[in-house]
C-alpha cells in the first residue's frame, strides 16, 4: 500500500501509518480538521478514510472555524492548538457558547500542562499529542466521538481515557 505523498516530505511518519478500524458505533464519523501545516492536512484525509471516517473539511487556521462547523456539522473537530490567527482556545469557547454539538479533540505537538488544561477547560473533550502516533489519534477520536474524555497516553501516564 502506498503512503500519502506528504509522508515523503518530512511529516512525522506516525501520521502516515495505516491502521484500519471503524467507528465503535459502526456509524460514519464526520471530521473537520484545523491545522496550519499543509502536509498534516493532506496526510490526515487518507488515514481517516482508511478508518471509515470522512474528512468534511480542512482549514489552516481557526479564523473560519465556527462558520465551518455551522456549515459542515462535523461530529468531531480535530484541532491543532498552535496556529497563526485566531486563538484555538477562544474558538473552542465560542463553539460551546453557541451550543454546538461538535465534539473537540485537540491534536497538537504542545504538551505543556497549562495549555492542555486551557483547552479542556474551554470545552475540548480530548487532547492528543501528535508524537503519540496514530494509535492515540484513533483512540482519541473513538473516545470523543462516543462522548468520553480522552488524554494521550504520554499525558495521562498510559491511561488514555479521562
């Protein structure tokens, strides 16, 4: 099986692993991705497709995030936290204020405790570190989609769920 082309341009190889899974409910999950790295945006779609999930949009900043969530109505928002433009934490807060049913999983390279706490306090249901690989991403997506909180194993001391 051929890897996504982004894997050949320096993207963390864990983003390009192939793991075939479905959603726990057996129902398709619609995901909106917000990440400023174009290689990550390109690499995530085929991974989600192999898991049986659909990428309904990919944004490079949180500037149009709320508008896109309203328009696309994703089940899960997969959100990088360190991007130019609008604060991702403020965008999470606005989604919660507006009563959005979209569940938020932060997908970031930042492992600082205060940043994680700020995201969870703002309304994110989970926080996954990019360096923890696709198993953690898949587990986080499943947990958040099912309405459970999730922290990457390296954050939670190997426990995963919250």
